[in-house]
């Protein structure tokens, strides 16, 4: 014979009172404000119109009110004739980073750069490939963010 389930009325009442107290106490919690002088980090998600590709042989001047966050450096077209090459990134004529590749596959090679390499408004960014000659294929990729 199956047993029927019964609920003790006093237990039900005590359970409801405790649940109500818990919900009311959670509603009274406050979030502490950020102390003065602390930094708040806001991530910027670039829009497709903000992406920039700088090709070797052309310079790029960062527009006013913007910062160019440079994210990658590479070679757009590999070559089995020249499997090793260096790609340099210059900001205002000063070398900032060099990517060295040694690859016999003949495919494009791109190196992701560490976060924090930026060029500010008015600065000129250039890419140069140090190989034995041929077509310039060095590239730099990044995006424009508000200054």
C-alpha cells in the first residue's frame, strides 16, 4: 500500500518565514563604490571600419583623436625562393619591432604582437621587409581606437 505524503503545518510556516527573511536580507545588500584613485579598465571592441592594414611601401599617419593599436605583423605572400625574411615596423622612423620568419612553405606568415604596441595621433607608421629584393609584401594589422 503506497504511503501518502504529508507536510507538517508548523514546518511549512517556519520554512516560509526563513525563506522570506533570506530574500529580504539579500535585497538590502549594497555594492561598495569604487575608491577614489582606482582605475577602471574599459575594453574597446573595434568596429569593422576601424580595422587598418598597412602595406609595405606606403606610410600610414594616425588620424587625430585616434590611437592605432597594432596587433599583428607579417608577410602577405610567402616565397619558396626566399624562405627567410624580416619584417620591421617603424613608428616615426624609429624601429619598434621586428618579426623574423623562416619558412619554406610559400604561404603567408603572420605574427601576433603583444598587447600595448600603439601609435598615437599624428604618428607615421611604416612597414619594411628585409629580404634580398623582390616585391614588397610586409604588412601590419591593427585597429583605430578613440584617444
